[in-house]
């Protein structure tokens, strides 16, 4: 698509984006010595929050603040009602069959730890196996390493090719009667590769193996239907989908949640407590010990309302336009190499430039034009080792970004390269 972006439809989309940008206060604020607006291309790390989300959180603390499920007075009952309505809203957003399959956690990291500790702890034994992919974020590596170490189980890795695509044809060779669970990301946070999770799930289920999907980088970009995917577990984080930090969602099929022991102990996850023994609440409350992140749950629900008002299909199409526009422009720069060239990609580009450290480039881009990009290993060090690089520069786009911002980014990058050379 490169420069052919001036059709009537494209112009209308750009006009819509300008209106959308007004919902995000941070995008119109001047920053730094230059007092230029922020050009934010670090959406894979965290997204900005629209006024609708900020206002929902603020209103809770100003007018509705009470803990949930514990008070018999009116304001507590109302907070509980709104809290559980949010659970139903989130269940609908991901296509869960019931809100009882939605567990609130702090984010994807806690969700994967919960499944590793609770499901893995109950089902793994010496010599058993867990399969992940070579694309995974540390959050989908370390919890499995820990539980495998404790249980004397084995962690096996689905390889990738040079483009950054999972080699699904090798999955069947890795599966054995000892395989207890497969856990893979839907979209790579470091490369943007969209993984063939439906095929992975079908292969796994043919062997009666459950599958966890890390949806941190997929839920913000395209529609998810957990029943259509038939995944056993699915997780996403609120702060990456225009909601608050400190809140995330773990979806689990009810049959699994019912069989899993609690991840943490404390108040509100119990049925009966004595000093001799305790019994536990039904899911999802069994996995939600203590006072929950009430304002954050309401904020996440508001964020999903906002995303739905724009439409995930519209978001996906527009973000793909941004990706197709930026990619060839970057490829024209001498010495620049894109890391991760999968045929199916989300709106993310990782790259390196000959003899230049990504951290230096990111720092100078910030100083030159207030362009915010991510430099580092992106919590995917084994993946960086595969590509024989220590880090990359990553630009990740959201629906509030514009083609004009990409142009500024490219021109700023060229100036920075000239400066370093």
C-alpha cells in the first residue's frame, strides 16, 4: 500500500482518527524542551487511556467507592453489582460461555503464573512435559521453568524459522504421552508474528492436551472468540487494551477451573474456614483472594466499551494500513534490517541498524522529535539469541497513530542515523 493512501476512504479514516485522538489527552500535550506533541509508538508495552476510561475510574473513587461482596449497605451492593456486570461485559467481549469463566488477575503475567502453579502443580509429575514456543515473552517461559523444576518435568520448545514463524509441522513430533499442557502467545510482542493458534489448539486437542493462549498482544488488535478458538485458557492485560494498569483477565474453561486448587489464600475466596481446614469458593472467586482491583475492573470494562464503539475490525484494518505504510519506508534506509518478517503480522516492527545500538537510536529519537519507541530485548532474550542480536528497536502502532506520525518518525530516524555515522 506504501504511498497510495489518499483515496476518499483513507481520508475519511484519517479524519475519524483525528477525532479519536481528541479522546486521549496525552496526545495533545507538548513534551520536553522542544514542546512538540508526543509521537507514541510503544503501544505493545502499554497503550494510552481515553477520557472515557479515566472518567470512569475517577467517578468510582469520587462517588461510588466501596468494597465489593462484603457490605450489606447500599453503596457496597451497588459497587458489587457494577463489578459483576463488568465481569459479564468482559465475558461477552471474548466470547466466553459464562462470566464464571472470567477470573480477574493483575495481568497476563499473573494469569500464566496462576495456571502454571495451579493447573501445572496439580497435573505435572516427574518426566512430564510442557510445550511452549521459541517466540515467548519471559512471562510465558519463567513460570513454566519454575514449575517444571519443582516437579522434575521437562520444558520443550516449538522452533521458529528465520521469518519468526512457529514451525507448526514440528509440534506433533514434540508431543508425547507425557505432554500435559501447551502454552503459546497469539502474537509475538517482540516481532509482531501472528501465530497459527487455532491449528496448534486442534493438534493439541487431538491428543487431549489443553492449551493456554497468551493474548496480551492480540486482544487489542482483533476480535477474540474463545469458544470459536476452543482454547482452554486465554489471558489479556487491561493496560494494553486502553484500560488501567494492574488488571487483567484469565479465561478458563469451567471444567478446568473447577478442578484447579486456589492460587492464593485469603479473604473472599473461601466457603468455610476453621483452624483445622478450609473449603473454597466456586470459580472464579476461588482465584480472587483479597479485595479486588475494583476501580481497575470498571475501567477495563469502560475500555472495552470504547474499543467496541470503534470496532475491532476497523481497528485491525487501520493498524494494518499503518504497518504496510511504515514497512517499505523503513526498508529503504541503508543498513536497516527488520527482525521478524512473518507473512501474518500485527502492527509492530522490530529492526536493527548496522553498528548502531538500539538504545542510542531510541534516546536520540526522543530528543529529536519526541518519538517514543522501545529499545531492548523486549523480555524475549531467547528470541534475541536466535537472531544473534542483543536487542532491537521496536515501533508498535495503535489506532490513534497516524501516517503523518510515521513520516515524522522516518525523517527523524534518518537524521539520527546521520548524526551517529
